[in-house]
């Protein structure tokens, strides 16, 4: 009955990992710092502007990935679920 459950297994990033966290791991030190500062600067960067800027820089991720990470509702923060 539950044979299809296997397809819902966590991705290679695993529990406690979101797309922003995975992206940070791929960036150099300076780019990671710039990303961290932009994510923290909610007055200077709207989520939409940050998403567009990342997309224009060639980084493919969803608006919702940025939104969830900024609002601490991503897998990084909610790994108790």
C-alpha cells in the first residue's frame, strides 16, 4: 500500500537543507558574504528584487526559496517537522 512513499524521500541535501543553504555552499567566501548581507537587508532588498537579482546573475531558484529562507520557514529552520 505504501510502496510509493519512497519517492518522497529527502533530496541529497537532506533534512535541514534548503536551496539557499545549498547555494551558499557553492559560493566563494565573498559571494556568500554578499548573499548573507542581501538576505539580511530587508529594508534595502525586497524578496522580489533579491530573487530577480539572483536570477539575473544566473542563479536559478524560486522566489519562494528566497521568501521561505528569509522568513525562517525553510528546511534550515524547520527541520523538526
